[in-house]
């Protein structure tokens, strides 16, 4: 098996570190200069520098060193944290991302990098230093201290590629050091394993470096090691300068060790295409297992029944395990939007906080990958149209800072992602007036608030008075609606004037498998998503005749419209005298689907439609039944829309979905 390319591994880990840098920097405020968050920032840049140097990214390492210097000053109390520094750290993060995106031409980005470096150095020079306890402002930068360090490394350190001698060299680079080795744990010669470390060391270090700088020497080997750093009694004075050449080598070797160490032992990175291939293979296995079960039932052999049932159990467990691998917490997607809110609120002159909830909620990776763009559109709209300026909010008696709340929660087989703001809410009068102006509705149309809200999802609809870089072209909400429908989800809008608006996205947990209701029309089978099914009722021929052709059925005193799928699909032959109406939920209403027979629930492995069925807009996919025939998975939203269009133009043709040619047996 091919081993992963170390450079690719570095790129992946650098991407993770850059996300961590962005999230941490956005969470810092002016009072956080001495917090652990600054140490996290420093370590992240330090890791990128060391690993980048090891793999030959010298331009990257040189740039990152300047950022590291400023962060070191902040955490040692020599300069304060400020909003301007937040912006520079974010700019440095973006610059590193650009360098990693095109490493061959990193030199062409040198001008932008130099501007960031100049701004960092100017801020460093101009910053008022925080006074050290009992001394003058710059005393902490020059006073040397005696440190006693006890270091007992993880015995497997050398297996992971780190030489403890490099770490000792790096300590010597911080100042004069006396190093004593303890060999009490070394076993007899015939028991020694050459790739294990049995030594431990006690180091007496005289240095002007602070405790955090010393601990950073061991940053990559902390797991499994015992490290104690204590200030030893002794005089303070100027530390003798020492060469720092060993630091890059130790950091590089330790960074390589961190990718092979305990974290790597518990986590395996797998390319998405390999995982998708595995899911497809499991899907084929599930379908063939179903065919095997059908064949076993026809044979009616007791000797065959037991192993077939065991295979069914194992395949079901394998299916659930593989699909579980694709489930990822939504928190990482949420964290991307902190930067978006930070940048846009600054651009529009507003003060906005982003609050996230339910970050641990899991969704299929395929759904998460396609959820990003809709959420970007919705958050941008909340910032631009929903949240008022600080002055406007104060006049309305609201806090100066607006809030956007991004949350996720499990509801049955779905996940509901909500974007709520405490802004001005939706203006139903303005939406209605604009819809009339665009001739989307009649001037005398009677619409509920919910129906008016849904107008914002029409193509080209925008109430913005002018086009800006943020919004106003009328494409955002239309894109959201189409993308969520493509994910077999739905969108709901709620609003309270002057209190805010909430847009809720209901999404399936996974796109690979669904619980479906198997129905039959003549000899053809179809699948309706079980998450949309409310109930089933009977429709007698006599009741049809009493309704004089009106497609309505009374269900517990409520008239529910229905679609005759036999007629819509052009299925020939007489319908049974007693048909079934499967009632589904659509945009808050109930719509019936008339079928010949309801077979039962069916766990459906979704397969893409081939070219032959590419133009069948009412189907979102297909599945192979146990008898080898294909059942189309109906897209209820598109099915209802198609039926509405056909009702508006009675001469329209039926959907051709006869499936007799799709049987494999």
C-alpha cells in the first residue's frame, strides 16, 4: 500500500492549524493578552514554521517567524493585544494560506507579506510595555533566570522519529545549560531495545526566556512525556547569548514526530473518494443481499435460511458502521462563519456577535459539503438586511451589538439548522409591494404571512434599494432554496417585526440511504421518503365518483388535495376499487399521493439515475429491489410542482416512468 506523501500530510495539518488560528484570533479581546488563547496562537504558528522549514518552505518559515515574535511579546506581557493586532493576525493567516495554495510561486507574494511584517514590527515597536512585577517595563526582557527542568521522555519517542538530543540542543540555544542524565531506568544489556529511550534528564538552565518559551521546546513531545519546569533559586542577571541553529532542527524533527505519534495512532485520514467508493460498494452489497433473501424465500430451504439471516444481520451492521464514518460534526462548518461575520460587520459598520449551538450535531459529509454556500447567503442577508446599525438599535431600545444565532439539532431522521437574528424582521408590506411590482402576485391576492415570506425565494426577488458588494441582486435566496431542495431538504421562514427572523433548514442525516415507504402502481414500484409521510388512508371508487372529479379527500374533517399518480404517470389499465392515499407534508401543508397499494417500509440505498431517466424531474434517484427491478425514489416537492404546472395547462403530457425495462432478472 502506498504511504501518504509527507508534504500532503503537512498541508492537511497546516489547513487545520490555520482554521484554529482564525477561530482563536476572533475569540480574543483586549483583556486576553495573557490567556491560554495567545499561547495556542503562538504554538500554531510555531508548528507551521517548524514543519514548513523541514519540508523546504523557507519563505513560509521566514514570514511566520515574524508573527511568532510578536505573539511571543504579547504572551510575555511586553505588548498588549488589540483589535488592530487581531486584523494583522488574520491577515497573516490568510497570507500563509495563499503561500500554501501556490508554494511554487510563494516568492511572488513577498510584497504582501512584507507589508504585514512591517505593520507587525511597527506595532511591536510602538506598543507600551507592561511593567514587570517590582521592576521596570523592559526588565522582563533582559533579566535572566535560573530554571530547573526535569525531562522524562516517552520511551517510544525515537520510534516516532524524534531524537531527544535535538531537544537538549534547543535548550542550550536558550542559554548556558548544565545537563545531567539519569540512567537508573536503563535495563540489562540483553533487554535493551535500540529504538526505545530509557534516559531521563535534569537540566539547569540560565536564560532570559520565559517559562512558556522553555515549554515550547517540548511542544511536540508532551504526550507520554513527563516535563517539569521550575524556577530555581539563584541570582538574576544578563544571560549569555547562545546560537539558535538547533531550534529549527528540533522543531522540524518534533513536528514530524507529532504526525506519527499518538494522535496519528487514534485517527486516520482517508481521502473522500476512497470513502465514497466504500459507501457505493456497501450499497451494492445491501442490494445484492436483498436479492439473496428473495431467492432464499423462493427456495424455502431451512439449511439456507439461517446463513442468509446471519448475512443480513452482518450487512446491516456493516452498512450502519460505514455510513457512520461519513457522519461529521457540524461545528467545523459553523466555525468558518465567525470570520465572515467579523469581516462583513466591519465592512458595513455594524456590531454583530455570532453565537453557535449544537456544534456536536452530526451530518453526512456530503450534506455538509453542500451546506456551506446556502449558509453563507443566509448569514450575509442577516447581516445586511436583518441587523440594524448600532445607532439604530439604541434608538429602538436594543443592545448596540446584534446577535446572529446559528444552531443545529436532531429531529428524528433529520437535522434542523436554524439561522436566527435579533434584527428588524421581515417587512411583509415591502415584500408584497415588490411582488406586485414584479407581477409575481395579483394586487388583490390574499396571502398569509407565511406565503408572503416564501416570495423571497423566487428568482430575482430582492427588496434591497441598491446593489452592494453584499447583496441586492436577488440571487441569494433563490440559490438557497434550490440547493436545499437538491439535498432533499426544506426551508421554513418565521419572523416577528422588530424582533428578528429565523430561517430553518430541515436536512436529511445522509444522502446515501433513506427510510422509504414502498408503494405500487400496477406492476411498478416507487419509494416515498418516510420522513415526509404523515399517514395512509383508503380511497374508495364510490368516494371518487361522489367528488365529481375534484381531487379532494376528507381526512378527519379536513379536506386534503391529492395527486393521482396513476393518471400523472400515464399508467394504463384499471385502478383497483380501493386505492391508497399516502399523505405527505409539503411547505406546511398536506398533500395526498394516490397509489394502488402500500407495500411497507423499505430501507433504501440511493443510486443515481442514468442517462435514460435524466429528464424525469419527479425522481431524485433509484434503488434496486430484491427481485432485481428498479424502484424510482420520488421527489415529492418536484412532483407536486409538476402536477401544479400540468393542472394549469391541461394539454400537458404525463411523466413517462414505466419501469418494466429496468428489471435485472
